[in-house]
C-alpha cells in the first residue's frame, strides 16, 4: 500500500504549495482560530486546481461578528459552480 497523505507544519496564511496543486482543500474545527481569514481563503483558492472544491467547517457558535459577516459576504452557496479561470 502506498502513502496517501503527507503532513506539513505551517501557517494557513502562507501555504507551502504551488498554485493549482490540489483537487480539494478541507479544514475542520479551526476557522475560529484564524487571525486573518481572508488571507487563508485566498491561499485556499490559490492552491486549488481549476474545478477544485473546498470544505471548511467549524462548530463554534461564539464566532466574532466581523468574521461571521466576512463569511456570509464572501462564501458562495453550494449551488454555484466551482472555481473557474
């Protein structure tokens, strides 16, 4: 059996990967810890391949109102098409 995952330590604001490297990006339970969510979302977009998808979830309910507003203003609904160039 081959290795399917490799772990890297780093910061989400500056991912150590080339543009368009991944088919998908996933984050679970860390969004409330992001000090610069806009930079993280920009990095996620940068490393996704054309047609790639991302899934970011967090169950924390006491989210900062500015972060909550940012997410509502900048995240497209599931029904919209994936990334295009």
